[in-house]
C-alpha cells in the first residue's frame, strides 16, 4: 500500500465562513464532536464523541472550556524535590574555590563529585516530570487545561538545559496550567516573575547601569506583539531598564530595588518611571497583541498551513476569523475562555477545509492515540523518549521561539518513529522486535470495530474512529482487501488498525 504524504488533500478549495457565527445545532454530529475532542484536547473514544453529540454544541463546548466543574488530580509543590538546586551550598562553593586555589585535589574531587551527582539527580527528576505531565495529558478529565498548558509552554518557550533546575520547570508548568484559559495579562505578569524564564533569558543578571535586553526583546518580539509589530529598538532598551531588579533567589521571585533603574523611561512614546509590570501592560494595550495571540491560537487549534499555501478566499476567511477573535479578546479584557468558546462553537472551526488541517505534534500523536484508541500506555519513559525523537522534547523547546510545528514535524526520520510509535502502543513491540501479531500482550482492538461482521464493516468503523478526514475510495478498497486476508476478527481489527496508523492521513487531526 502506498504511504505517500503528498497524496493527502489537506485543504479543499471551498473557503470556510469568514466570520465566527455558530455552527447550526443540527450539524453538531458525532464527527463534529470527534473533531472538537481532538482539537480542544487530545481526542476521545467513540462513546465519548457520541455523548458530546447528544449533549449538543453549547453544552459540549461548555464542558470542555469551563472545565472547573470536572475533577482534577491535585498538584502539590512537594510532588517533586525543590532542594536539588543549588547544587552546592554557598559554603561549599567557597570551599571549592579555596580548594582549587590551594590545589587541594582531594577536596576538589569530593566537591565536584557532589556537584555532578546533584546534576544527575536533577536530570533524573526532569525525566520524572516529563512522564508526570504526559500522564496528566493522557488521564485528565480537563483536556483543554493540559492542551493550553502545552500551548503556553511552546509560546513562552523555556529550555531546561539552560535553566538547569527541574523544579523551576515544574513550577513554570504549573503557572501555565493555573492560567491556561484565564487572563493572558495575568499570565504575562506571572511570566516576568517566573524564575525559570528569568534564568533562561538572563534577567537575573540585569541591573541598573547594565540592563540585559533579552527578556524585554522576547516579550515584544515573541510573547506579546510579534516580530516587528509596533515597537522600536528604543522601546526594547527602555523596557530592559524597566525590568531591572526582577530576579529570583532559589526558586522564588525577588524584586531587588537596589538593582532597579527607577529613572524616567520613554516606552511607546510615553514617559514615566516605568517598571517591568508597566512595560508589559503598555505592550498588551496595543491591538497588535490580541491579533498576534489569536493568530497563534488559530494555527494551533484550527489550521497550521502557511497562508501563502491557501487560496485567496481561504486566506481572507482566516484573517477575518483572527480579527473576530482578537476583537473579542480585547472586549473580554484578555480572558481566554470566551475566545476559545467562540472559536469552538463556530461553523468556521468545523468547516471541512479545517478538518484534518493540522499535523499532529508528537505529543498530540502519543496522547491522542492512547485516548482515542484506548491502547495501553505501555511505558511513559518510552513515550517521552519517542516525543524527543519525533522533535518535541518536553521542557526543552529548540529555542526561545518554541517549536515551529506544522509541516516541520514531518521528515523521513520522524515519520519512521511516528509509525513505530503507533505499533508500539498497539502491540507493545519495539522496532527491533518481530512477530508482533503473536504477542500475548498485544492490544485487543476487536472492540473498536464494534462487532463488525465482515472486512468492509471493520475497515469502515476503524477509519471513522482513527482518521480526521474521510479515506479516499482507493485507500478504503486497499484496506478492505487487506482485512479480508485475516479470518480471526481480533487479528483482523488489530492488523488493519496497525496499517491505518501507518497512513499519512493518520498524522492529521
């Protein structure tokens, strides 16, 4: 069977509605509910999609967006060890300096061994935190909460290798979760106080007389306004002065008045003794902020195709939808839940041109396969490692811009891992193991076929469940011919499903 990604039609020619008027109630069927589950979370079972369809559009969207009514596993600061960093106490660092100066090799070796062991412990804990977050995404009754936490992690990108403090990364993850669908303004003010971000962008070394521009620059270029949108180099320099004194001690934010430049600054044409909070608020007051954030939300939740690849009418519809969302975001004082609710109710969101129009991120692929197909989790460490191999190492975005997403997820090496990942979840077999069809621990897929009586019915039910877009007739025919070679219903369902997950269409959501 051919597995050529170029054969997938991502974007039908008809443009979606240019505004965000609601989807007619009668059109919110099981397929639409499945689309909502995949986009506003990480997918769901056929039974869950049926339940949402019965609830109706408004109730289904409210269930996902207003998730405070759903149970959540508590998170405690004590879930992980915050004492691993600093690696050595201040007294031990002084001892190490003296030992190096005095060429006391025994003391140097002892203290360096302790430091290296602390680093190893911190790396091990970071691995545990990755598994912990994957487990939350898989198990959560609040999927949008975790989906938005993932969105903000990619937006306010911070790398663990630079921060070198796993607990600080855990703390930042909880900051994103606490404000997942809340106030963007409140979240930004939290980010400029976040020790992980302050360390990552060197603001802990920024002080009066020698401000560091990294945080100020990224706030405007990547976090609030977008590159080249309504600011100057002078605004960045003055913003850096405003952010002096924003630092941390251990894993707690500290404002050091003695390091803060309290003099007058001119930012966006306004003069005053501005601090970092003032700088962030003034940036967020610009209309470019809401349009930038809603543009990113659109690419994350609706359609990740480059605008240049779309026909003119689809480009126009996308821009109109983003403007509509941005206006609502401003009217709602930058609260994100109303924006997401409007989007998930819109006919634009459910339009055929926007179904199957996103390439699954590695995390989406892993979590959606488990949640939608009901496979065993197998091993969280292996799933985390697979995400890394596919290009999305949690807590380690490639740079401050985060992951590019979209088509960058797919290349010859990542596609191979993606296909093997699905086989691993279905069968428990790794790429270097064979004869998976005879594996006693394999996943029983027969239930997914819903008691199908023949190969054609088996294929139709599995395609409906697994793919975001209808399969082409020739694909359906090839799968049916393959399924007909399997006489045992359980073997037929598992083998056919394994083949479906190897299709390029399975990479879309």
